[in-house]
């Protein structure tokens, strides 16, 4: 899939991790981020855009909201989606909303597992010990996978700490696992 970069209409990066893993994959096959100059690049979020900038990649689109629907809408405002080829290097546990919506609109989607997200059980004791002491005011989640990983290794008893979320998809994951969201980024 990485060797075929020049044959895509769009590459959609959903995270800085996807940018780093793509950089590593290109390096492994004797290529570099210059290969991305032949396609339009969409970055979901300013951190993803910054990671691309570090690699010398210019983004064509950074949607205002970080939901599959908002990305689809923003892409559709720039160009027809039907018949276009999209490359999505993403996490193994990423939601299927974006590729499903693109396919529904007639796109050809190459959806690649670019990286895996793993829980860090060694940190669990440190976190569990800090929560009851009220030294943690806010637990901030940046993705559904961070919520799942946190609950897996720490649980849902967070003492008096409040919960913040990067957006609606992450908030939904937190609520599904029994955490109350008090702050949600727009």
C-alpha cells in the first residue's frame, strides 16, 4: 500500500501516530515523505497536521471537527468522493465509521493497520495510587482507545477527578464504559 502512494487521490491521517508509522514504513522501503507530495493529504486534528509538517508534508485539508461525518463533509466540499482512491493508515482499533462512509459515497478505500495501541499496565499502580489522594484533578482522554486502555488497567474508580474528552467519539466511549464526561473539546 505504501509503495502505491502515487496512485491515491487522498491520504487521510487520523493521528500523529499514523504519520510516524507511515514515515517509518516509507523509510523501510527506501522512500520518504516526499512521496506524499503527489497526493492530497487530509489531517484530522492540529497535532496530526503538526506531525505532518515535521515530515515536510503539506496538508490540503484539516476539518473543523474530528468526526467521520465532518471529515466526509469537508472532503465532499473540495471534490467529489465517488470514484476517488483513499489511503487510510490507521490504528488497529480505529472506528470503521470513516472508511464505511467513504465507501458508501463510492470511494475506493485502502484501509491499512499502520500501528497498534497497547495498554501500559506498569503505570496502572501509579495512577491507582494517585487517584484516591485527590492529587489528580482531571483525567483527559484523547481517543476511545485511551479510554479503553485506562479502564482496562485502572478501572472506573477515579475518586474526585473529573473527566475531559477530546471530542464526541471519545466521550461516547467513556460514557459506554461508565465514566462521566464533564469537559468535551469542540
